[in-house]
């Protein structure tokens, strides 16, 4: 399964590391200063607003190929910024319009030029790779058990949790979803280990986090986590690495990619699989190639859904959220080791 690269992930990188943004814009990073990110304007939210020398850089980022309505969107932002300048609510200066997309043809580039918009094409893989390379130059870390319940994506928990929120029992949920009670119980087991439900006398109840997740549900695709749900769940997993075997195993997969990146980056799925199985101590349990493939597929899906990793062409890249998760995992592991020595 190919998961889309979240636009927010690329934006996180460009905001966190202006050297990468400067490379995209072909300018000097020392003269590049951020004014606002996700600036609320009358016509919408502008992704990035920077000051470069005497120019204001209006930057709209897309993690998809160019489409023509972007022109209208960017021109609307320019008009909004001009009005703010006129009312002395924004620094004076020429507004330069820049759009970043993953692909565009010559006609589209010319259409933007006709509107005084500089259209730049970038590769998400390059941004992801460059971010990690820069991070690795400034950092030095080191290295470092588990259960597979057959739930291939965390988004599949949505429908089950929503039905639980309606007061339905395990068997009633199984009937509504057309699944076996064992499948629903496995979903509850995953949910319990993610702090979403708790069990009492063979009955399951939503926790405070579980209620928050169901309240943030989408009106559309129930089988996928939306951005709000992803934020809640990834924060919980990152901040509670030792909460359960599931939280630790998700982060162990992220750490697998981090560790292997010291030799080759990005990290291929095949390399990640072999190291991951060893790192979580499951060589004697996940014995067959099929079981190892399944476990790797499941936990890499979880990590990608939580935007801790991104997968492109069967290669894994670490995102800013993934780096933060590794930092907290290392910190928490060190604290645990210190506690054990005392």
C-alpha cells in the first residue's frame, strides 16, 4: 500500500530547516527570515511567509502536481497581504509569489509566469532525505518485544470505536461490521494497547483519549485516520513509548529505520524487515518469511499512518515527527535505565 506524503510533513521540514527552503528558492539562507506559517488571511491560510532582503516571499506548498486553481488561490493571498500592507499591519515590501509543486509541464510554468508566479518543482523524496542528512550532521545517537493482532491499519479501528461509542457490545459490533467476534476482539486489543479503550469484566469502554478520537471522526472515510486523529494518536504513542507492546513496537520500527540509516538512506523495506524482526526479539516467533513480511507490513503501516515515517517507492524516510519520537524514545529509555540502576 502506497501512503500519500502529507503536505504538512514537507511544510514541517521547510519551516524547521530553512537551509532546505533556501536551496529550493536558490537564495542565501542567512538572509531568509520567517514572518508567519499558516497565516490566516481573508481568502484562506497561507502556508509560509518569509522576508528575504527587501522582498516578502509568499510561498504556497503543494505535495501534488500543479493544478490551475492554485493561481487564483495565490493571487487571492497576494491581494490580502497587500491590503494588510496598506493598513500598516504587515511590513512593506514587494510581494514575490512562489508555488512549490511536485510536477508541472511547460504550459503550466508559463501560465504561472504570466501571473508573475514563480513555479518551482521539487521531489518530496529529496526534501525528506535532505532533512535527515542535515539532522544527522547535528546529532549522534545509538541503538536498541511485541504482538501482531492482524489489524493491518489503525484506521480500521475507527468504525469499531464509533460503534462502541454508540453503546454496542462486541458481538453487536461484529454483526454490524460483518466481521467475526475474534476480529473485533483483536481490534479492541490494539485499541486497549493504544490507550483508546479499557476492559472491565469482559466489557470494553472508551477512555478519555478514545472519546477524543471518536469525537474527531471524519464525516467521510471512516477507514482512515484524519489529521486530528493522527495528531492525537501520534502524540500519545510518542509521549508514552513504554505504555504497551504496541506503542513500543511502532517506535521500534521507526528506530529500525533510524538505525539502518547510518549505513544507507533511505531504508529499503527488505532491509528494514530483517533488522526489525531481530530488534524486537521475534526471530523465534515470526519464523516464516510470511509472518515476518506481515509483521513488518503492519507496523510500518502504523508508523506511516501516524506520520512518523513516510514510504516512497518501497523506501522509508523519517519525518520530523519521527525524529521527535526517536528523541523521546531515547530519553525515556535512558531514564528507565537510570531508574533500574538506582
